C-alpha cells in the first residue's frame, strides 16, 4: 500500500479553514505537468484537522492523506473541495488503536468515494 501524508501549512487562524476539529473527506485538484503535458491530477483525500490528542494534544495540525497516491507534493499548490465532515477528533489509548482507526477511516473513505481495492 503506497500513500502520501502531506502537511498543509495554515498561515491563517485555524477557523479560517475548519469550523471544528476532526476528519473530513475531500477532493483535491493538483495542477502541474504530468508525462510532459500541462494538466491536473485529481485525488480523493482524508484530512485530519486538530490537536492530535493521542500524540501530543498541544499543537494544531492539518494533515492530508491522498488515497492511493505515491509521489512528492511538496511545493505544489492545489485546490481542496470539502465533501463531508466525518467525525470528531478521538483520543486513543495508544498508537495501535489510532492506526486501527486510521485504516478504518481509509476503508470508509474508499466506500464513500466508490474506490475498489
């Protein structure tokens, strides 16, 4: 399974982008040059916005997971289209339950987006 987890740098207050912390389903458009042609790539995504209570709970972070993407998106700009709010942030008892939930979230996202494994 290949995937990419990219941080989104928020120059504004968190409320400029998100009404609440939690998990969101999105659609990303990333313009660029692919195979020598100018065009766009489109990716279904999960975004986690919040304080990562299982990890540290102090620092606000926005992280995007592009489903089934493999590559480098640093320094690339794109357009995010919010499709659905999924759930609140959850504080887990450790990393293993967190990872289990992340896999379940990705599975549910694939069902939501109609992506077959």
